[in-house]
C-alpha cells in the first residue's frame, strides 16, 4: 500500500475504487421479529450491553463514594477514641 488514506480522493471512496478498507461491506439484513412473542422482552445485544453498563455505572456511582466516605468517618472516630479513650465522644 503506497498511497496514504489522505491521498485517496472522496470520489474514489464513493465509487469503491479507493482504499480497500474504506467502504464496509453491506450488513446482513436483520431478521424479522416473531409477532407471537412479547416485544417488550425482545432485547438485542446492544440494549443488553447498555443496560449492563447502566447498572454497573449506577453501583459504582453509589457505592464507591459511600465506601470512601465511611472509611474516612471510621478513621476520624477511631482517632477521636484513641485520643480520649471515651466511648461517648464518638457517638
């Protein structure tokens, strides 16, 4: 391959005669949904992947700050107890 992608003209790409990887092959037709199935449960891979990402993001957004905040709170309470030896100081 002696030519760079920048050297290939748009007209060559549109006609399919430019870079051999520039134009993707046509996608296979998607199968028709079965009308007897309930469409609300008919998830494709992309929808399930987005759902998995949303759940993982939610739990990370919730539990990581909670864990870090509680560890800081426990460290402060332990330090107060070690300094005073009074259990009523921290609660």
